[in-house]
């Protein structure tokens, strides 16, 4: 036990030394994403929305930019490579988890989640990784593997800003990338029903986490944390994006507790503009 | 019960005392042995016989189920679910933690076992080739290398086919070390990660760590790190010795007698000699066949049978002699 504690201390020390040389949050931080109207795909939209929600929760100012080439500017990432956060001339970060790690490094003891115990912190970190994986892979599956969605929604959006023949090449390249990602995460042989089932299991886990303690209104207790931001981003993106095949949204609609949780965050951060109208439309359709 | 139809799980044979050398096979074996499912295990299997072209696969009667996910689903339906004794919250945590370990260790495992050229050529290729039947063992292990290329490209962002100094392995190592630290802290003094009972999370952690810890690769930074966490080492050894007592295999048998070193030498020497003998026989047969084919092409057999009828300078007077005889 002592040896592993020493190892943990050594690792934390080395990362702490890096943090001391970090600057404070710059006056203007730039967040780049592709244009929402005609270029942004579903998994990318949920990732961008999650990051924006998190930055608002932390009260950190940032400037949004719509860039056509955001995905090419991105330094990397495991799933969608977006959004891109630029803090200085060379410091760029992409995707939810690295951006959150950077914000926590800059803020040190004041960051979201600092009131949680170590065990709770571990659990939240694991849930963040799990939720991001399951939801993003399900969204990638819905966007690229589902035929109706691909032809009518994804394909036109992939090729929107490029002239022919670059548009066709980009379309095939993005589809190949999506299939490679699904293969690496071992989701390539899941059919629609199994994907929906995986999303259902994840949603069950989230609802169980919420209902575990009646007193807490957010995942981390009485104040929101990064898991709330992530869940909000994905749920709202799924519910409000108009796809030809809305199976994901239908599954999520069967979890009213999750929707209530997201509505609460919506009210507090975005004045209820993002979610309420879409959910009311859905309810009218089902009636 | 369908078990009576001779259900058989096909996996790669083990090494270093482990029941299998492959992560997916080890995971599937854990599912089986943790739940005490009465199923046979076949270790000399042909990976191309499975429906998907990869081990592990499960054969029940005429149906084949390839891959860990499908095997898990079959076991859940047959009444041997691995998460049977966990509470709901623990089940959710088990899935979430298993996913997190996968995200961080999968890339490390694939890079250091298959992606790093030195490791792959000296150790891993041999391990897999010995367990694949001829003639597939020449090209089949490379399919794992191609898969590792994809994994590393997606999860770590660099290409394995680039030059060695462009490989960004440090990021993978740092992540993996953080995971091991957290696992050691989570396990503490407990027997299983969730207290008294096994879970899918134990299966995944054991499958990754056992292989990374026991395999002797030229370049494996995590091995020493795991050695530093005594509770994880105990966890790995306990599961290997207790649960996989029958399936653990090591090609070099280590005995505890005083002549232990001699016995191990003889075993390894015998292996060496066997391989030499095999090579000698094959080489000899091949040479004889080659020379015989060349000789036949040159017409030696005709010359041998008609030697009596040729003159000293080799001219054939067969017809003249026969006419003389008749006269």
C-alpha cells in the first residue's frame, strides 16, 4: 500500500508542477465548431453543447466561432475531435474530457466537483467516460450506419462546404472514419435494437445515480458538476435534432427523470430556451 | 439444457502459467470459470473455423458465437450471468468502470503487444504463430497487428506504421499507470473489486493485467509498475492459481525440486532438439524430393534402365544388337 501511495504521490507531483506553469484563464478564449445550420453532425453537436454548458457552469467567458474547418484544426481526440478550445496562440484542446481536465488544472481547488469525496470523484469520472462513450457511439451509429439518417441528414452535412468532387471524397472519408471508430470500440456488429439497448442501460445507470439520494438534485450533490453538463449536452442534442429516424429521442423520452434534470439545468443556465420548446413539441406529437 | 449438446469454448492456449495468451479469450474464460459454468475448453483451435475469423468462439451444437459480446449474451441467457450477485448500483458501476478501464488500457495493450515492432517480432508473433495451425501461422498473427494499427490510430492518434521515434507511446504509458494506481486503490485489501463476489469488472481487470504483468516483452513499462502494487499482484496470482488451476499452461515447466534447474534445462533443451529434428527431417525430405525431381527431368531413369544396351561412349546401338541376335 505504501509503495502505491508513493507512486500516486509521484504522479500527482509531476502533474502539479506542470500546473504551476499554467496561466490563468485568458480574457478571450475561443471555442470553434462547425456551423450548426448546415454542417454540424449529431455527435459533434452534443459534444459542443456539453462543453459550452460546462464552461457556463464554471462561469468562464469564451467566444464562439463558427469555423468550416474546425475538425481539421483540432489537435486530436478519441471520438469526434470537436469542439476546439483555443486558450492561447498554441494551447488547443479538443473534446469534452481533455477540455474539462484543462479547466480543472487551471482552476485548481475552485473547480466544479472539488466538494466531492475521493470515491465520489472516481465514480463521477468513470461515469463521465462511460456516458460519453455510450452516447457518442450511439449517435455515430445513428448518423452513419442507419441508412435513412445517413442519406438524408449526415451525407448532405458532411459535404456541405466543399465543392464537388471534394465533397464526395470527404463524405466517404468521414464514413470510413466512423466505421473505424465503431470497430475499435467493438460496436460494429451491433444492430439498431442492441444500440438502443445499450443507451437504455446507460440511462438506467444515470437515473439510478440520481435517485440514489433523494436530497441531491444533481449528480454530484446539490451543485452541478461535469457529469451534469455532459448528460445535458447529449440529451438536449438528441431531443432537439430533427433526424429522419428519431429512435434515440424516443428512448430518452421514456426517462422523465432525466428530462426533468435537463430541464432544470436548462432553466438555470439557458433560461429554458434550448429544451422546453422541443420537448413540448414531442409531447404534442405523442398525444 | 443446451449444455448437453457438447458446448465448447475455443481459445488460444496459455503461456507463462496463464490459461490463455489473448485478452479476448481470457475475458471469455473468466466469464466461464467465475460462474462455474460446466463447459469444455478447447485450446488447439483454428481461428478461421469461427464465423468471424477470430478466437474466442463458442460452439453449441451447430451454432457458433464468435466474440466476447455474443458469448456473454449466450451465457446470460443460459443462466450463468456474471453479474448475478451484484446489487443494481454495483452492476452499473461495474459497467462504467469496465468501460473506463477499456478506454485507457486497451490502447496500451494493443500498442505494446502488437504495435511496437520490436515486441511483436520477438515475442508476440511467435506466441500466436505456435498456437495457430499450419499454414495459417505464417500470415494470421499479422492480422492482429493490423487491428492494433486501427486501435492506436483512433485511441492514441498516431500511426504504428510511422517510424519508431514518431510513436507517442508516453501518453499511453502515463494513462495506463494512472489506471493501475486507481485500480490498486479501489481494490485495497478486498478479495474482489466489489467485495465478496466476482463481477465483469474483475474479469476485465484480470484479463488486461495478467497478460501485461506475466508476458516477457523487451519493452513493457507497465510491468514494473504493476509489480509495485502488491495487492494487484496477489489478485492476479490468486485468480490464476485458484480458478484457472487446470487451464494454466507454461511451456517451460518449473519444478521445486533441487534439480529444478536441470529439469527446466532438459525440458527447454528437449524443445530445442525437437524443433531442430523437425527442421532436419523436413529439410532432408525436401532436398531428396528436389534432387529426385531434377534427376527425373534430366532423364536419369531412362539411362539407368537402358545401360546394358549402350556402348562405351554412350551411343545407343539397341536396334543393331537385336537384329544380330535374330540372325
